[in-house]
C-alpha cells in the first residue's frame, strides 16, 4: 500500500491543486453579495465563516405544525434573558415540551450560554432581528438585510454554529423582500395564530383565558421570555402546558 500511494502521489497532488483553484474561483464568483450587512462582510472578507450554505426553504409565512394530528407549536420571543429564559426552559423541560426561541441578535451575543442551553435542550432557534423594529416593513431593503442577516450571525455564533431555522419579523412586519431573503438563508418565515398577550397588563388568568380562547385559530402560540418582567408568562405556561396535554394536544415545530 505504501508503494501504491507513492506512485500516485503526483497525481493526487495535481488533483488537490485543481480542487483548491476551483474553490478559490467559486469563492470569488459567489462572494459578491453586496455590503448591506456586517454578516455578509464577515462571510466574504474574513474567511472565518465556514458553515455550509443553508438549504433554501419556502418563503411563505408558516403556521402549520410538522407534527400530524392535534398539535401545537410553542414559540418564545425577545430573549434570551438571564432571568426569564432559564425559568421558561425549566417549565418546558418539566412538561417535556419543545419550543422555538425567537431571539434578538444582541441578546444572543450577550448571553451565549443561554443560547447553547436552548439548543442543548432540543429547542429550535429563530431570528427576531437586531433592533425589534415593528416598522421594518417601511424600511429600505438595506436596513432589512442588516437587521436579519446580522442577527442570524450573532445567534448562530452564540449557539456554536447551530442553525437558525426560522425568521419572525417584529410585530409581523414582513415584506416580500424580507421573506425571500430569510428563506434563501435557510430561515422559514414564522407567523403565529395565538397571541398570549403576555406583554400586556393582565394577570396570569387573563393570559391563560386568551390562549384557551384563541387556540381554534391555529397551532402556533406566541409567548415571551424577554422585553420585561415575564413572571406571569412563566406561571401561565406552568398552567397551560399540562392543560393543553389534557386536551389531547401534542407539541411539534413549525413546518420548514
């Protein structure tokens, strides 16, 4: 075997050189995505981003669950938060429920340990932009690109490379451009059917009643683990998750 390897070494070396040349040419050919975001600049300029190109997904806004039958998708927005995210994770673990965490880029960057905990627990990641600007649909494409792509990079870096699989526009402020941009980067646009209103002033009973009343609207339920005191959210989840299971619901993820 050693002799065979020696005879072929020149051929192998030439082939390797050809492969390297093709790789360099490919980088030059496909690297010009513009300069609308730091994520793109990092990918093209620094050579440090080595993740495989994401699989493009459908650009329509998804609500349906990937789990057949009577199923719900639990989604958690605006974190990670060092106080509330661990409490939400604990409740989800107690009831054996997986969720999608829609994260703000700078929050993920500031708390990479929490992002890694979310991934390690089997939950999925969602890009919720840099600034949570609910008027994004009135902003230029360059702004939308920066908000989405920079947040994706921050979250994936904090996660140690785990993929961000969804994109949720703040306040549902999607545009055709932002949906296509996200989908081309492997992030399915994610909507919701049930808004728990846990960010408003009502008590735990009000949150629970809102969710119960809106469940016929569809499977994707919106809660928050960031943006303020989420003690009511934690308590409401503690009551709602076992109730949902008693009603015959299972838990899945939004379709990709």
